[in-house]
């Protein structure tokens, strides 16, 4: 069985995000970029399934500019067998929406014919949490979202997912789409020998036009602004003073 893993290049989680002076988007020039943390979990899970004998090949795929090849090299260094890079230069005013990404991944999946597609549940830059669900809908495949545990058994996948009431266990017929939650695993670090090996692994480059996918966006970003700064707190001397402020200033009592 083949596993297709979708990955995304985002601003590193440790970087403080800044809005551009012209408010057209987020500053990405000279900013550290890395693989989306949820995508790292997806890659790790695919590799573990391959190591357990449930899969024979792991293919990483991404949509983005030329620099996104670095993200694919990270996936290859972790252990993916090969990669597919769908080239797309982003327009800050008309970003690539989850539906467009899902259409591209659908086209890739129809070409590669994987038994399982694994994605991170969301990206930390837009927090949409939509691509996996839309991809499953476009492919008409069963889906297991927010997976905290995945067990493969021949032609079925058992997924445990966290819900408000506890743990929900579902069984999916393959092929299927799974999105990963934080508690699924702890991603491995790429070792130096594997980083060197990744440089010789194949990255296939295609365009949305090659896949016959229309990625025109119906949404335009008008303006991006920073959230209002939080007011400094005050130290109160007594409970009576706290109650007075809650009642007369905050008006929550």
C-alpha cells in the first residue's frame, strides 16, 4: 500500500508573526519557515505505518513556491521515499484557499492511487481545518479526523479520535483520508545521514495546470491587522476593591 502525506510550509511556530506595514499580509521575508507541526505528525505516522509493514511507500506532497522544496526535503530526510511539488507562487491578496488545495491533492491522489492519505488537521498559519475534510468529500472516501491513534488491518483502518465526550473509535474502509491530532505521536528528528540522503531523493515538479485544476480564488484579502494590544493588569489591595471594579467598571456582576 502507498501512503500520500500532504505537508505545508509555514512561519516557524517559535517566530513572532508580524503584519506588513502596508497591511497586505504577514511578513515572510527573512523569516524562518518550517514544516507545519501537524504535518510533521502526519509524516511520522506514515513512516511508522510503513515500518510496521502496513505500507510499502510514503510519498510527500506540497503546494507552494520554489522554497517549499525545503519542506519536502525535510519530509524526505525524516524517511519519505519521494515527493511531489505542485508549484504555485502565492498572491497575498488572493491566497490559495483550502478548497483549491483539496482539488490539487485530489488530482495527485487520483494519479498516485494511494491506499491512505494523511494530513495535519490544520495549518498554524490560517487555522482553517478544512483541507482534509474537503479532500475526502471530493474523493468520496471515508475520513477520520483529529486522529489520536491509527491501527491498520488489511483493508481497514481503525481511528481513535478525541471528542467532547471522550474517545470515539471509527473503522474506515480503504482508501481513506486521515487528519492528525497532536497526541497521535512525537515526530522524529532527521539525522545527518538521512539529511544527506534526502538530497538525492526524487522531487517531481508539476503545476496546477498540469493537473487540470483551476485554483482561481473567489476571496480577496482586503486588509490584515494585528489584534488590539492587551491592557496592563492592576494589583488590587482587597477583595472589596476587586468586587467594586467587577461591578462598576467591568460590569460583570
